[in-house]
């Protein structure tokens, strides 16, 4: 069934390679796991584990953002709820060469919810809109 759906999608055009994704999973989808997954399919979109804005902005961004070119197409999932920090984190991901920046609005873990992001963002659509707007606005159009 999955193979049929995939074959149909692939026949529909190049964009179909985004239709099959390996979900972001903390403690699993690190760069080694993604490299392995890429050996299984050329077409799946791969996701990083969630990386928090704190880890990227105050930690060691090079360590968190490192990936192998073979992983493309690969998306960086960021976690946070402060629009400006998310925008800065997204910019780092873009500069590192990720194909997509994904905002975590779905992870239900208690640890994530204590940080006010992940699934609890679904209760704050206005804040999510602000976060996405900030991430999507090109740097040159931002107010200082
Ligand atoms: C071990 C584990 C870690 C996860 N980590 C994340 C995460 O970092 N970010 C996220 O958005 N979802 C995370 N999830 C949720 C998954 O991405 C996925 O949405 C969830 O497992 C539901 O998909 P399923 O119905 O195919 O299992 C995690 C799930 C598991 C099992």
C-alpha cells in the first residue's frame, strides 16, 4: 500500500519526494540515523531531532546543525516560542543549507511542554502565526 502510494506520487512529479517523510524524533533522528535512512530511500524527506532555540543561539550551533550532503532533502526542526529567537535559529538553519525549517508544534512530551513549546503551541495560534511570520520574513525587511 505504502509502496503503491509512493510509486504513484513519484510518477506525479519531482515534488512527490516530499510526500514521504521520516518524522522528527528526539534521541533518534540524529545525523547518523538520517544518513542510514537515506540509504533506504532517495526520495523521503528526513527531519532532524528538534533543536531548541537555546541550543542554537547559546550553545554550539555547528554541532547541532552538522549534516552530510547525502541527507538532502533534509529539514531542520526548531523548538521554541519566542518569535525573534526562532527567526534567528531559522536563519542559522538556512545558512547551514537545510531544505526546510520546521517549527515544532506537535511534540507532546512533558519536557517540551514545560518549555512552552511543542504541542502546547496548538493552543496559541496567534503566537504560532507570529513565529512563522518572523521566520519567513527576509532579514532585510525586519525592523531593527
Ligand atoms: C521517540 C520519539 C521522539 C519524538 N520526537 C519528536 C520531536 O523531536 N519533534 C516532533 O515534532 N515530534 C516528535 N515525536 C513525534 C513524532 O514525530 C510523530 O509525530 C509521532 O510519533 C506520531 O507519528 P506516528 O503516529 O507515525 O507514530 C517523537 C516521537 C517519538 C516516538
